[in-house]
């Protein structure tokens, strides 16, 4: 009820009838001497007492889950698990896709669901048990999560093959004169790490297109004379594109995966994390 804030949806998740859940809610209200959930504009709203119960209830359920969890080793060949991973389009391409082949070969009866979520929401999804793994830059992973660094990423200049103004590493003047695409995950931005590095040199570039996803940026670059500063793992060896070292130092980032304590000791999830680590290590060579 605290998660769904709606009697009908809670009943569906519990595989109970709506009246049965309503009866249980009435008993809980009597036991706690508090309404717990009150009518709101979009369902039900938790009272202060209900909010105070979230943490203790979550901890108690995790202890119970560990107590009854099977201790037998995980058998990937027989597993029918559905794993859920929170990833952006970049981490999906750079981490999930390289991992997929390993999963299909070793655990062919399992399934993988990818959720795209704003960085500020993914920790809550992990806390609620809605995702098994999250993929995020290390500096944005919540300190309450278990985390493991996957790799260091750096930016390269990407252009279409045969770009008329790019035959070798460009000079800083040429770089600034080119028309650039910028990936703005929050949408609508025209300045990023490259622009900050240029500003420190007293220079600026021409950003003419802002897109929310790397896939869109790669498509735009491949189909025009626009260029883009993109993560190396994303564009290395991609047909139709060529890459160059930029004429200035642009800070890269550390890519990592994270998970909640509730998944930390589970043999299946430990195996999944091992597959991710092996896949990205192999791709980095």
C-alpha cells in the first residue's frame, strides 16, 4: 500500500481482491491508531506515521528475504530470472549490449529489461527493489549503494567518413569553426564539458544542435557535416564514422554499476555483476 498508494493496484500486486486489501488496511489503521493512508488527488497519501514506517519495514523485509532465500549455487543454464537494469542510451550501448551475448550464451532462459530513468530517481528504484543494477557515472552514484567502477571513458571528436574539413587531427581554430552537436541528457542544453575546457582557453565552439541521446547525435553526425565530441567506446569502429583526438584536453568520466544491499549477497545477482565486469573488460582491450 505504501508503494502503490492505491488499493486496487496494491491488490493486483498482492494477488488479492480489493475488498480483502481494504479490510487489511482497516485492521492496520486500528492497530497503529493512525489512518496511515488518506485520500489524495491522485490516489492515497501517506501520513507522517506511514512515512516513518518505510525504513523499518524495508529493513525487516530484507532480513526476512535473506532468511528464506535459497543457499544453493546459482545455475545460469537453468535459471529463468528476469533482470532489470537502469541505463541511459550510452550505458546501454557501452555496457549492456556487450554483456548481452554472455547472458544469452550462459543463461539462455533468462530475460533482461532496460529502464531509462533520470539519475536522481535510480537510487530510489534500487531501494524499492524495482531494479537489480544501475549504470551511472561514479560521481552520481548515491553513497548508500554498493558500487563498482567499470572503466574510464574519454571523449573523441566524431565526424562522418569523408568529412570535407577533417583529414587529420584538427587545429584548435578548425575545431572551433566546425558545427557541433551536443548531447544534453536533460534536454535543450548548448554547453558541456568541452565548452568549459574551451572557455578556460578563451575560446568557444559553434554548437548548432542539442539532442537528449547519443544515438541521435551519432545519426546526425553520420548524415551531415556536423561533428560531435562523443565517448570513445560508443563510436570506436562504428561504420560511417571517423574519430580524431581533440585539440584540447576534455575531462572524461568514470563509468560504474551500483546495486542495493538487498541484492548484494544474492548468488544470481553476484553472477550477473560478474558477467558485466567480464564483458566490459573484454571490450576495453
